[in-house]
C-alpha cells in the first residue's frame, strides 16, 4: 500500500486549517495513499510555553470539526486516516490529547496520549489528563497499525507495545519544534523502525507559531530505518510505498521481538 504524512503550515484560523488539511488529504489519496496521518492537534494552534486558560476554547468533542473532516475524507476515498484532536471529554473540565483512526469512515480506534510533558516549553499537563490505556494495534483498510503521540516517541516501551500487538505501521502525529531537537527526533524514529521491524509514519506542522518554530521533517521510515519520503519545511505530503511483507522479513532478519526476556525486565 501507500502511506502519507501530511505536513501542515501554521498561522491560519481553525476553519482555514481544516480546509487546508482536507485538500492535502485529497492530494495524498489521489496519489494512491491508503493510509494518511495528520499532525498532533492539527486544526488548532499548539500549546505555548506559558499556560493559558483561554486555550481551552479550542477543545471539541470527538465528533467535532477536526474529526469530522478526517472521517468524511476516509469515507470519501475508502482509506484510513489518523486524526488528532484536543478532546473535551463528557466530564466537564476534563480534556485529552487524543488520536482517532478512521478506516473507510468508521472510527476503529481512539487513543488518548498517556505520557504528557511539562518541560521544554510544552506544559501539556496543565491542559490534558493522561489516557489510562496503553497504545495498541488495530486492523484497518491499510493493514494493522497503531498510534503513539509526539512526546511518547521518547519512550521505547510504547512503540514496542504496538509491535507486540501485531502492528506493522506505527503512526506518530507530532507537534515538534526547536531545531536542536531535530536530529534527535529523526534518530528516535529510525530507532523505533529498526528495533521493532516496522514502518513509521510521522506527521508534523511547519513554521513559526507565536513562540514555537516547528521544523517539519514529516517522514516515512522503513523497517531498516531508511527514510522513504520526507518533507523538510513548508506544507505538503510525504508519500511512499509501504510493502508490508518487509515487516515479517525484517523481524526474521533481526528477531528482537522473539529474543526478548520480559521476565528479566519486571523490575
């Protein structure tokens, strides 16, 4: 199949950003993409270094405008779309950083970011309550995939959890800024691909948004850690062929999952 990471520029209104994202998903689908990943909280400005009570105005229900676009695009093209939304839960005052996966227009997975930073200019613990469920893999029209979100790339256990659940593709919606972190960011994603014998699809935003300068670098990585497609700066789509047979081959060649000793790791 073909996979695509959508990279979105900043600085528009919410409505304009959703419209721009819709156009980019359509571009990806017209180029044969069967899996499309959107950036973290793609439709709204991301959190800034200082906590801001007014930011909660951007929250929406799971069936709000952000996910409605993703659901309709998945149905229109018969593809899988991984969306990301600032979720206002049904409990007043409780919010989540949430990823939703739509396969052919059907909601097949909801994952709430379980590891939240309060460091390096990202005070997410102020806004979001962490999810209580581990990431997992789910069967979609594009194969068996799983999602972790941005900061969670720093925790190898989470990508490994998706792999152990049979995931062949790891999806990563991110909102990553700070040029000094760019090289670390790429090393981490390549490492997840190699250590788990899986594809990694990462979608970021690009441009200056108040105090944050998002570095883009949305990309697709193969099971050997190679970069299959990448966008540096600006808006666009990174798209690449994803041969899922390579996942089984990589795991035979480097049988890290087979050779684990979980009984030694319990402490």
